[in-house]
């Protein structure tokens, strides 16, 4: 007999968007801004690369969350 619960999608290791990740990302991004290298062009800037990865993870998290809600409703 089915319990009605859908399994959570498997998140690859190191690709989550957990609260500890978000807190650490804010700390690291701020430290990179203060103590990191000078601003560079385009993708050479480590802060730009960090932001792109953060945005990618956030988008995946939102998609997983929406899929989970669709499966429940």
C-alpha cells in the first residue's frame, strides 16, 4: 500500500542549496570582496564565478522545490 509520500529528488553531493551553504557563501563572497583579488574582466573574476555557481544552485533548488510541490498537490 502506498503511503502517499513522494521521494525527494536526489541532489548530487556538493550541489545543494542548504542553509549552511548559503551562510558560508555569504561569508566567503564578502571576504572575497574585501580581501580577494582586484576586479577582473568577465569570467576571470572569482566573484563572478562564485555568483554564477550560486545562481545555478538556487535555480536548481527552486526547480526541485516546485517539482516537489507539484508531486504533492
